[in-house]
């Protein structure tokens, strides 16, 4: 909504292009799972064991680092997206 509001009266000035847009910060799938269960108030917490990507069977080869950068988005539009931890708390 903030982005739309910035350009509501100036559509012709709206920058074009491809932008990565994801929550701020980064984590692993293991870190994400741990954050979900630690924020959950109900029931026992499962034991989460980290494994390397090479041990997780997928048909596609996974990159060693697939973190997206929001730098272009931040530079162009002048604001940062909330950290993933804050967004996770809001969703839960």
C-alpha cells in the first residue's frame, strides 16, 4: 500500500524493471522452522535437526546460497521491508 501511495498521483514516474522483494534479513529453512515452533504457544516443540542441502533429495540442483537482495528495491523506492521475524510474528 505504501508503494502505491507514493506514486498514486504520479503514475508516469513509476519506475519499471524487475525487483526482488522479500522480507528483510535472511535465514535457513532450519532457522525458519525453529522460529515458527518457538513462536507457537501450543504443544510440545519438535526437535529440529539441520541437514545440508546435499542430504535433502530434490529433482533440481539447489544453489548453495539463494538469498534474494532487496537493495535495488530499497534504493529505488526509499524504504526497507520489515524483517522476516516481525512478519512471521504478525502472521502467527
